[in-house]
C-alpha cells in the first residue's frame, strides 16, 4: 500500500578533519567539572572543535527566564546545530519549564538514543552481557502536554501518536541498526490495549521493517518486554518505543548495566542534535573534584560520531575503556578487589589522556567505520483516506451515579433527532445499556450517539443540533469527540464490555 523511496542512508564513511562548530553549556552542580574534563580529553585526542559557550540552567531560571535558556543562546544553536550540554539544576517551586523538553521540542529532536552497555567485570552488574541501544520517540505520545481537568473528579492527558512522527522514529531505528551493524530491532508497544495509537506504532514498525530484510525484527507488548529486558538484556540489541515507555525503560536499561552514571545520550533531529549525560547535576558532590565525567564523555563520543570525527571518537572511547580496565575508577564505581586506584574528576580525565592510542584487552574495542549522520525523513507515500462523520461521543458531567437515569434524561431531551443514544461508558467501560451494577462510576460519562442506520454519514449540523437539545435540557456537556470512518473503517474503538 505504501511505498517508501529507497532511503539514501546518509552514511558518513570517512573521518571529517575540518573544524566543526559546536555549542557547549557547562550547566550547574558538577556540570562545569565534568564538562572541563570532557573537553580536555577531546582536545588531547585531536577533536577538531570550535566551541561557542552559552549559559543555561539555574542562574538563567532565577534571572526570570522560565525556560532556563537565554534567547541569544538559540542563535548559537542555530549557527552550530550541535549542542554538548552538561546537566543543569531546575530550581524548586513551580513555573520553571524543563529545558530538556523545551530544547527537544523547539529543535525537533525527535529521537533519543541511549546506548546501555555493561563493562563487566570492571563495573559491578547483574548482567555481564549487555549492549542495548534504546531509541525513544521524543516529541509526542503523552508528552505533548495536552492535559485538561474535565469534571470535578476526572483529569485527562491526551496521547497523540502521529504517522509521520512514528515513521521518523522507526525509520531512524532501522537506519541506526544498519549504520552500526546491529542485527535486530525490537519494538515495544501496548497495542493489545491502545489499539489505535500504539497499534499505529506497531503497524508502521512492521511496514518499515519489511524494507530491511537483513535485520531481525520482533515486537513485544511493553510489560513483558520490559520484564525480559530487566531479566535477560542480552536478548536485545536495538529497541524502539514510544515516548513514555522509552523514558522509563531507558533509565531501567542504564541502571542495570551497573551505573546510570556511565550512560550518555543523544537527542537527534533533522539538522540539530544535542548530546549529554543521562544523570543530573548532583549538587551534593559539586565542586569537590569527585564526579565521574564518563556519562558526559560518552555523550561527547556520540557527538564526535555524529559530526563525522569517527577516528577521534574511537580513540577516546578505547582509551576510556582501557582506563576502566586498568582499575582506574572514580568513587561512584570504585569496588575493592576490582578497582586499583580511586581518582578525582581531573585525575580520571588525565588517566584517559595518558591512554589515548591504547585499546582495552578484555573489553571489546570500538571502531566506527560509518555513522548515521543528518538523517533526512521522507514520508511514506500515503493516500489520504476518505473521512466520513458517522456519529459523536458527547462527554458529560453528572454526579448521579446511575447510568439509567442519565440515559433517560438524554432520551427525553432528544426524542426526535436523527442521532440516537447508543451507549454510555464510564472511564471506558460500558455502563448502559445492560451495565453491571458493580461497575464503579465517576462523574465523567461518555455518551455515544449514532444514526439509527449505523455507518451512514451525518452532517456536523446534526451534531450541533443534538448538543443544543441536550444543553437546553440542562445536561452538562464537557466535550465532544467526532466519530469518523476512514475508507469505510471505524476510526474509533469499541467500549470495554461492548
Ligand atoms: P542526579 O543524577 O544529579 O543524582 C543522583 C545520584 O547520583 C546522586 O547521589 C549523585 O551524587 C549521583 N551522581 C550523579 N551523577 C554523578 C556523577 N557524574 N558522578 C558521581 N555521582 C553522580 O539526580 P538528582 O539528585 O535527582 O537531581 C539533581 C538535579 O539535577 C535536579 O535539579 C534535577 O532537576 C537535575 N537533573 C538534570 C538533568 C539534566 O540536566 N539532563 C537530568 C536529571 C536531573
């Protein structure tokens, strides 16, 4: 049905030796210490970077900028399009917007890429064999932030999954697997329950996956998938998921490698990218030369790969692996019997610099032969489907907990109209007709109206007329949702128990 023009994989095969401009923010807490350590290592390794520094975080928030970033900083980001960011402290109290969420949304950073790797036996872990990359959709799902209080008792958060948003992230996951020679891409959704939203994600995964015959594909319902990931992470390679599951499971995956302090992450968009550690600003250990710079360093290595400085990226990562292997550790991963020397932030960075050019002997050395660079999304060919209005769900508030009473009031209010009450649900469960007296009901009722001849097209005027009648009869309408057929198929789900 849908044909995708064979993608240009946008692969970089050679190290680019020209200077690349990047924007750097040193952030708060341990941010400046770990950023200085990281930049010192990159510089010693020969990274060709021209740095523009911007101010973000606590000071900016407290200066009255609720986004935590100065407007002028966006100019630098527009110029460089590459952002290496240290963690920041979000001040306590309301009114401060998450800088990460703002940056992701403003710059369209739709893919969050988090490699989660075990460094057994040098970092203690229950999972010695683990090398999983979590690719999380970063822009939509429940994170659209569209929330409403609808009745006295019920609040709503809209889960939005779009076809273009899903195509972008799924395509990115497969291109990532191809570029980095990964064998399998797994998709996690909850499409047994959310048949339309997660169902679309799964469907697009199957459609796009079919274009990659050399890569294994599998889908797991997110609950059992998460359990398997926590139990046997060695079974997974690349995992792609919608935003909320990805947010939770990328932390689980990072933690079970042995330390969240060792994970970096990339936020990738079309033409923009942001790289960081996954941990926060650790204010309690700030200014003590104690913090482990590894998370930010691994984020910076992802950045070097992204900008095509592949040899430098490999050189830094191999020296870092060698340092871990030599038992030179910061306090957070120091373990008697395994670790040999405990180092501060600066000394740990110097130990890595001393080892530039060396490779680990037990851990697997890395090589980057090619990299997925600026990935340009082309939508799949999609014929718009014919949309017909066939009914309406009208949501009402009523503190009378008896669905029968509400049904009677509705039927009395709209006896002669074309649209007839078909069912009432409460929090998705059918309570009329033939509801169960045991079903607990809130003050939030969904009333579904359809013409007698179900499936025939209606006009929106008929919906408006129905709403007028209900309103005149004193029924308390809180919102409506149109019911459409797309190419003759319902674009809405049935109720539980229907
Ligand atoms: P945190 O990640 O800063 O700290 C959690 C624990 O891990 C602490 O015990 C800390 O000492 C330790 N830790 C973290 N990074 C470490 C490192 N590099 N080396 C050694 N130990 C390390 O989480 P938190 O305490 O919940 O949050 C502190 C602040 O960071 C908050 O203001 C929060 O909003 C912010 N934060 C920012 C980001 C970001 O900028 N991306 C992410 C998470 C939290």
